[in-house]
């Protein structure tokens, strides 16, 4: 199964938004809906148990190795799945991932730096 097909199945299985209001699969809205559906305890980060619902699980998603998956880590991974399967990410998703990457670079240069 392709990564893109998995994203579609995950969206449905995760109990995402009702059929009439599902954003396009390549959009930030869909990525955030999937992330929210996986965040069962609603703490804003995915635990190892919650990350099991996503292809690759914690090991593939947890870029900073803190034992949790934050929204930025998930968005970068989600976009990567789309690109890997030849699906062009929507502009809003590209913008969000670009902001995450700027924040990562800023933290690498000056630990503790937060970029709005």
C-alpha cells in the first residue's frame, strides 16, 4: 500500500471529521485533523502509544528523541509521505512545514530559541 493510501485510511480510521467537512488529503487541515484524532489524551503531543496509529510509529516520527511526537514533527512526516507518493502538498501545508524547519534551525543555532 502506498503511503498516500495509508494517509487516507488513517484519516478514516482515526475518526476524523465528518465526510462532508474532510479537507483535501494534501492540506494542512487534513494533517491537523489526523494529528488531533491520534492525540487521544488531547495533550497536544503524541505519546508512543498514540504514535502507533501512524506509519513508522514513534521511532520514525520523533525527530528530537524526546519520547513524544509534537505537531511539527508530525507535519514534516505527513508532508514527506505525500511527496514520496507524488502528491503535491497544498500551499498551507508547505508553509506550516517551512515554519517548523525555521524553528528547528533557530533552536540548533541558539538552544531555547522560539520562533513565532
